C-alpha cells in the first residue's frame, strides 16, 4: 500500500469536488488523512481525504462500509476522488455529528464516574463495533478522539471509518497508522490484526472515560502496553464487575480477550 504526504488545501478539495462548499480543515492533519467540515447538498458534513491509493483493497472496504447502518457509527454518505500530483485519492463524505469528542469531555473533567453513565457509553461504543465487525471490518483506531458524544442524546458515535480495514490479508500492513497509546499489542508488533484489537482499545477508552487516566500511563505508554501490566483504578462506585471487564479487555494476548464484541455486550447487559 502506498502512502504519501502532500499538501491538501480547501481550494484543492473544492476544485476537484465541486458540490462541496465552505470547506475548512478541522483537527490536526496527519500523514494519512485530512478532515474538513463542509457543506454538501445543503447539509453540513465531515469530509475525509485519505492519502492512500490501493484501489482494489479500498473498494472492498468501501463496499462493507456502505452496509453499516447504526446510530452508533458515523454514516458514510458518498465516496468521491480527489486528484493530487497525478494520483487519485479517495474522499469520504460522512454525516456531521454535532457533539463533543470523548477526549474533549474527559479533558473538561466530565468523567463517567457512575455505573449507569459508564454502561451507556460502553453499550454505545460496543454496538457501534458490533455493526462494524458484522461487516467483516476492524476499525483499528478506537480512541477517545474517535468517539463522539452527541449533544442532543448523549449517544456515543464511532468516527473515522477511513482507517477501517477488511478482515483479510490487508489487516497486515507495514505502514499501518497507529495512534500512540491506543493500539493493541499485536498492532504495535505489526502482527496480524483482527476484531480483538478493537476490544483492547475499547478497554483503554472505558478506563480513560471512567477515571480520566490511561491504565498504562507513565513513561513510554506503548512500551508499557507491550511489557507492563495495566493499573486498572476504577472508583468504588463502579464496582468489581467493571474492574473485571476492563481487565478482560486489556489482556495482552488476543486469545485471552473476549472472542467477539457480542460477549462484551452480553456482559454489559447483566450489569446494573
């Protein structure tokens, strides 16, 4: 898979995709994507330009992404192409979620300190993962910045479908983009990745949302994920069963974690 680093401006985007208007870049541009907020066919949307060009693999992923229909996963509305430096890059046009990222909420000390709120968050993310996994996709980048909480309902919505990969040989890639601190051990070791990598990241995210800290914090977090043990420090108000769930999700070896997200959902539904 080829990846590039190039300048993609709002002018370039609007010139190549003329029905996108009033685009402005949001977030911090990385080497693999650019994200814009824009108007498309009279509605506010999020537009993501992916800096990769493996057409055969991407077509399979797009076909699967189009089938996802869940209130807990951002909706893919249309896919276009952007030509830059003679190369055609995919452009994902997605629904715009009016809300706050989980990362922003935690930074404002809006933690999920009681069982009920944490359960609602966990159910929302897990239902989103169920929709993704049922289409033979693995997200690979579940983190607080990729979970949006809607202003109106408080519902959790998974963002950033552009990084999702079909569960076949393409799950191994030597240029897989990783967010430091939020990847599973097998991702950090560049091993084969399946759905259980998302479950490890789910455990990290739930711990962060509950207590405002990373369970592998202190020094090099990625090294701690590989070699250290998680410090799961939930409040007494959460109870021992939450402690066990997060400990289960954070097992180093994929075969020691839940095999499927359905097992997590079953566990969550039994919690008070």
